[in-house]
C-alpha cells in the first residue's frame, strides 16, 4: 500500500472523476454518488493508514482497501480495460483499481470522523513501530504470534505475506504462543518488522528476489533462502503460512 500511496501522490493532484467499472467495488455509496462527491477537485493529501489508502480531496475523501490481490496501476487513457479492472480514478493520469478476487473496495467519507469509522480501531503502524509499542500491543494477549501480527487492531499494516517474512527474519515459529515470547524476542521481532516493512515499501511491493521468503511462495517444493532446507506450509490464523522448521523451531 506504501507503493500505491506513492503512485497516487505522484499522479493524483486533481481528481477529474471516478469511473466505476464494477459496482460491487464501492462499499458504502452508490457508484454515481462516489463520483459526484469526489469529481473536479484538488487532492490535498494522499495518506496510508495501515493497509488503507486515503485520498483527501477538497470536499470528501476516498478510501481504498486492496484486500489480498488488489492493486492500483497506472494506465494510459487508451489502454483497454480487462475483466479485473474495478474502477478508474481520472487524475493527472489514470489510475486503475485492479483486483482478481474482488476483495478490494472503495469507500466514501465526508469528514475525518467518517474516515475513522470506516477504518475502525487500529494498532500502531508497522512502519512507525517501536519495541516498546510492540511489547505493549502484545502484552496480556494469547494465541499465535502470526494471528496477532495480521490483526490490524494490534499492529496496522501487516498482511499474511509480510507477517510470514517478518517471522522468518526474526526466526520465530508462526504458531508461537504470544504469552511465551520473551523481551529479547520482542526486540528481534520489532527489528524484523521495521526492516521488512522499510525494504518492501522502498521496493513498492514485497520483493520476490532469492533472499526473500516470498520468492518461495508459489514454488512446488519451497526451500529456505537461509538454510536451504525444506519449508513447510500450514494454516495459522485462517491463512496459509510459509515457514522454515529449521530456522523457526517451535
Ligand atoms: Zn531455514
């Protein structure tokens, strides 16, 4: 989302209008109302809040959440739409919301309170986390560390893949019970969050280069980029986790 934010900040200084291709992408308004509320105005600021993108225009704000497979892509005005394009933001250039699985959504907010209500309670942002804030966010909680990292109310901004990457860097098993994690491990986890998030944000996406766990995600027999042993997949917190039984023992 940090990459989408940069793209929007660069190309959306003015919103000419929003063309909704797939009406189901708009979650809290009629597609026409979204366009009417946001068309023909300057964009004051483009922000990221956790996994949310917020485009603050003069009279209203547009919120976007990209789900698991959504993205914001730059497109020439004459580039043909494909079946996965859900909406087009017409600005200095055209930015398209593209999503294979239809989990991405757009919301309209007319003021800051409306934005807060749509986003809901969020923990400290992963990109601005401190060891102390992470320790405080985890204190007194139970359950697996993987589920906690993906819970936006505990830490905002981490999804399934980033959480796997973070745990692999910190050498923590995704199923580790939070209650058993000692302060030294929290410090290690914090360093991993900051490092992984900063490098991903700079790249605009989670790198798939060989040094990253993500490079193994769609491989049939994935191996650990660090120890070269076989990786394991299991369902933790409702999502498929990829982890190394050698580097991340229970
Ligand atoms: Zn390993």
